[in-house]
C-alpha cells in the first residue's frame, strides 16, 4: 500500500481578521497527528473582504510566511487555501503550495471567477495556467471553489500525471447537492483522488470530502468546525487505471479541432536601441529565470502587428511599432501547431519596467552580453545573432497590396 495522510482544516473565517484566523488554524492543528498534507479553505486569511482586498493583496507576504511556518513545524506539504495576492498591477485569488521544508514550491491563480451577482470577477484577475506540483509521495494539482463547475481544468491536471486533485473552497448554501455530485464526477471521469476542503459558518455547509477514483466517498465531514485526518492509498488509483484507463482513449486531435480549437500563434519583438536589445526575464514555465525577447500569444481576432505591440507594452511599458518579420519558429505535434513570429520593432517611447507578473525584470542588453550570458534562451540568442548579421533582410508589410479581403495582410 502507498499511503498518503491528509489533514483538512475545516473552519469558519472572520472577515478582515488575519491574526484571529491564523491563531484558529494553529489551535486546530496543535494536537494533530503526523501528516503528509495540510489543506486550508479558500480565503482563510481575511475572507472576501472586498473593500480592503487590494491592501490585503499587497501584504500577501504575511500569510505566506505563516504558511511556511506551518509547513516547517508539521513537516508537511501545505495546500495554502487561498489568499489575495497583488502581482504587478494584477490581483489574484492565489493558492500557495509550500514544501515540507517551508520553501515555496509554486502557486495557482484561481482561473474561474464568480462574476454574476458577485464582486469576485470584478475585483480579481483570473489566472491562465494549470501548474503541476510534487511531494515526496505523489504528483498533484490544485483547484479553487468555482473551478469545480469546469471539468476542463481537472482534465488538464489529470493528463499532466496528477494522482490527487485538491480543491479549496467557500462553497455556499444551498449548493450541497452540486458539491457532492460534481466532486464525485471529477474523480470518476479523471480516475484520480479528489480531496476538497470547504469552510463552515453562516451561509456555508462544510462537508469536506475525499472521493476515490471510482467515485466512492471515503470521508465526508459535517457542518462543524474542526480538524479531519484521512489516509488514502494511491495504489487504488493505479489499479483502477490498470483495469481500464479512460484517459488513454481521449481523442485530443478531434477535441482540438472541433471542441477547443487551440493552434497557437505567438509573437515576439526584437526592439533595438543603440545596438542594445530589449529583453525580459521570464517568470513562469520551463524558461523561468531565463532572458528572452518580450512577446506572447495573440488574442482572438488580433492582427500580428497589433498583438506584438500590445505584448511588448504590457510586459515592459515600452511603446514600439512593428515593422519587418525577421524570424518564424514552428513547432508541430500531432495535437497542435505552435507558431512563433518575431518582428523588428521600432522604438517609440518609454523606459523598461517589468510587469511583475509574466516577467521579473526588463532591460536592454548589448549583443555581446546576449551572446555570452548563460541565462539567455537559446532561440532568442540565435534570432538576435542573425538579426545583427542581416539587418537589411526581413519581410515587410505590403501596404500597397490590393486584396479581395480587407482583413488580409501581406508580408514580402
């Protein structure tokens, strides 16, 4: 048996009372047995205190430090419920994942925000990434409350190899039938364990839950405040998939074509001023910590030149004008075509400033610096090197091109 021990903190939460909520968690955990995971509810620190949310977000380091202390004290991975986090000019409903040593492994920004008759969708920015996390015993993912109604995020986590999907929540009355039904469905359709913690108190029903890969409820709490400790056997998930692995027969090619068309067109910009090139330090993904040219993916219906100009301004606060296409990178698999188009950008105005969200730094580097640094992305270095050797080459927009379709843009 491959046992994993879970500890749920099911609690009432007082609005704008961080110190009191923090002490309550400490008290609930003081006599707990050794555990692998500690799971807290959504917005455990200050509740949905919308009028002060920006201030809370700017001071997210205080609840983060508390979560790190919990992890070190109990030698457990902490699924940190969620807290408001200000990142650059964005405010996220953030779940921090803390390793048992107290180090921050990563975070999940709540993707689906309640927007109808609720301020959450107006106050917070929505996340756009589905990270994967690790503990000494397992691989897992994290979701947050309203995410439960969107099966795609659970499927994405499962396809990334997670054995457990955690859900932190403030699921309200009178939605218990939805709670139990959707949690069981997410477990069955993805053949994973679902471990969900819900708050209690006025308007909320608790009933934190563990569901196994067959949809059987292994544990269900009541409506009272308290600590629940549950053990699960990860071998059950493996055995279930050995008998019938539903995920192995998913036709992703058909989904990508007919359900969620998702070929990607990315754009990047090479902006040079006085033989120096604008670079940004990536803050996520496999290139986190590396320097590369600013850019990103096009919004739906966006033209190439408008998209790259927008991305550069959002990432660096520098305004530029896209001119020539100087490079195209294509990455094609059976599931998706990912195309990346690099433009020469003429400088207009501005001083480099990192957005603090997608990147942590923005600055100009000389060609020599780019070629000698070990933390420059190889693709960026190759394109920049080619540019300096072939400055007069590139595809230019044909403004004189008379097309039968006014939406066409030709580069030759």
